[in-house]
C-alpha cells in the first residue's frame, strides 16, 4: 500500500503533485490527515500546479523536497512563477501548467494540444479542483485536484486530493489520495512509456 510507496524504497523517484490550495481565501489549511503524510525527505520532487496563494504555503511545500517545480495560477498575484514548466524525471518529460489557459477547462483535446506544444509525455494541470489521471493518445494527463478541497467556480463540493508519482525509468505509478470524511482513500494506476 501507500506506506511502502511513501518509504521510497525501490520506487525510483517520488514526485508529489498538488495544487489549488487557495489559502487563505477559500480554505484555511491543508487537512491534517494529508499533512501527516507530507513529510520532508521522502519525496525527491514537488510539482505544484499553482494557486497556493501565500508565500508561507510555498515555503512549507519547499521544505518537503529538494526539487520544487511551481507554476503560477490565476490567483497567484505578485509571484515570479512561470506560466508553464517542463521537467525531466526518469525517462519522462513532464509539463506543468495551472490550466486556466486551457479552454474549455479540462477538455482532453485542448489538453492534448498543450501537451504537444510542450512536447511532453505527461501533462500536469490543475484549476478544475477535480483530480484526474487519464491516458489519451498514448500520453498521460494528470490533475491533482485541490489539496485543501477548496471550492471552485465549477463546483462547491470538492474532495481534497493530491497525487504521488513513483517514476522508475520508463514506468510511472500514480497514487491518487482522496480525503473522504476522516478516511484517506488511495487509487493506483500504472503507465509505461513505449520503448
């Protein structure tokens, strides 16, 4: 289960993917159940899809891993984060953007267009506050949802979630963590990059 994933043994590089915290405007803090899981020195990378909204939040996330990749969301005022970013982890090129630029929001064809533009194997976006892990045309599209369960302009009732990627060479395992009441539920999927 996730205990083993979190211990980081033989899982290659662990990448924490999160975003849309909207602190303090729409949510006070990251749920305690999640906070307990987000401990320093377990993950090699943190990818953030933006809309953290406070400097403090950024500092907290920065303490979790040696490599932090953040893009700016539509509410991140006065930050110097880029609109999009491409990183290489294992055999994967991973593109990150907040997603408000992609219209219609969360549309697979629009997402695929940005994926081609950035020339990436995995495109990580946020903004919709709804977590997703989809394969489309041999590429992988990931949305961590909102780690605080902040409401969005699309839905008031949002399940807090984040995603952990375990990347080993040409294989990536995604773990989606959702908070339902007091229970953290995990779903797992695997994706292999064609040789």
